């Protein structure tokens, strides 16, 4: 029985690596990948099939791709802040006024995030109960951006991350990135995230391995779910 | 094109990945500059539409950044590791976008293979022998699945074969390949 089971898992690992394991079956199998034994079977298949890789002529992607990656990973803050500095220099007074208005409206908060340019259209409060709100999530404009505000710090075990998901009406969760633990954050969404959010009435937070789910879908327990309501 | 330009040295890529694991965004940019044309070509081969492949490329590098710590440097092969991430991202995107089969004559974006040199990737010494042992149908099914990301259904349509046959060719082909590769036989 045990060896039959091993054979079945190995067959699934093979079709996973080949790419013919699809849809629900693929997602179910991805949950097993946390097991080192299953991971090793998949890895062995990936190496076996590598010989099928076609020779390809490299194609340079457009510059917009890198900018999108920077936005999604919020790498721009780590880079030279020339764009924000230039804007600030040109319109220092305006920006300062906006920042004052921003903090006056929101009350004291830790981080200084660039104020969002778009109006909030939807709001989701990720809370355990009405008194215990952990994050406030605002959807800005027509799902172009989200703004995240930490109300109360949610407990986080070492080596884990909190990940935010748009719960599409068809039941597929789509990641909106990791959750911050201090201050205000502002994130530009990708086309697929925008599209997912447009078809979602709820958002959720799950507990994932550090750095986020290793798969396309959530792998850990759902901690909080909140409806999105129009502002 | 010079091969050294076309294929970045693996050791350098492995070092860049290790720096990415330490959240070094300059290393990430260097890694992107060196590898994105290869991964973009691979994604175009599977997704066949430029806009979709561009979106997939973002997903791929977000995953690479998040998972850089999982790359096992001692096992080497950073490019193979990244290409696998790209293939899986493409498959996930196909599901999400419910991409339908695009007839080949409508595709303008698929990168040209004829100009590229083979052998960019390591393969087991006896791989060519073992793949050659499979029958024509099986080889075609495996290639369509792996290279183009085609599903069982699509392969059945493309090869005008019954779905059941396609599934069993693939299942038996994979098993035969595994058994053959396990034997330390060198090509003659």
C-alpha cells in the first residue's frame, strides 16, 4: 500500500513538473509541496525534464516590466528617491500642506508614506471583532492602488509573514502582497491584481512562510476575512 | 551572438541570488538585467501574447525575490531554477486568465528558435538517448506539454489524438524516461 501511494505521488510529481497537472489538482498538489519528500520527488522530475528545454533567442522585455516589479516589491524606497525629491523640491509647500492634512485626518501614525493621489473608493477593516481592528485597507481609484494602515499589530510567529488576498467571486484568491506591521503603506496594483479586485467583494489575510506563499494561492491558515464596502 | 553574452555565467547568477536573499536590491536589478531576456523568451514561448508574458515576467521576478533564500547554491544551476519558476508562473497565469488555445498562424510573438544554439541547459548525459527511445507520439506530447505549456486537452486537439491516448502516452513516457535515465548509460 505504501509503495503504491509513493508511486501515485511520484506520478503526480511528474505531471506537476511537466505542467500537465492543472487546475484544482495542481493547486491541491502544491499544498503537499511543503513535505520535503514530495518536494524532493518534484525536484528530481524537474531535473529529469530539463533536457526538454528549448534553445531560445533572448528577447529584451520593455522597461515597464521592471518598474512594475519595483512597485510590487516596494523596492523604490530603497533606491535613490530622486523622483519624490524632485517633486518635493518643486512643490514643497503643497506637499507639506498635504502631509499635514493627511496626518490631521488620520491621527498620529509612524511612517511617512507618500500621500495617495487617488480617492478611496472601497474600505475593508480586517478585524477579529469590532474593538480589535488590525488593518484598514483602502482601495483607491478604480482598483489601481491600495493603501494599508496598521491599527493594531497582529501577532506574527517567527519565520512567517502575513499575506493579503483578494477573494474573487469565483473562489480564487489572488495575492495583493505582504502585510506591513507598522504605519501607513501605499501600493500600486498590477493589472491582474486590479482585475481580481474588481471581481472581489472580500479580502483576507493568511499566515504564510516568510516572504509570502511559495505558490500562486494561499498555503497557510486564514486569519481574517473582511468585506469590501463602498466609501 | 557570442555565447558568453547569451548565457551569463552560472556562478555569478548564484552569487546574485544569494545577495537577493539578503535583500540586496542592486543585486536583484543586476540579476534581472542578465536573465530577464531569457525568461521573457521562455514565457513568450508558452503564453504567446506579449502583454500576458510581460505580466508573467513581473510575477516571475516577484517570486524569485521572495524565494531567493530557497535557492540551494550548492546544487548550482540558478538559471534552471529560475526557468522552472517561469514555467510554473506561466501555467498559473494560463489558469487565471483562462487562456485559450491560439492557432499557430495567429502568433507573431513567439521567439525564433532557429537562430539560437542548443545546449544552454544541463541535461543528463543519457537524456538524448532516453528521449530517442520513446515513440514519436510520446515525444511530441511531452514536448508540447513542457515547451509550450499545453494541457492534455490541447495536446489531444493539436495532435488529433484521443484524450485517453494522450494521457496514457504521457504517463508511460514519463515512466520510461525515468527508468532509462536511472541507468547510467552514456550515449554512443
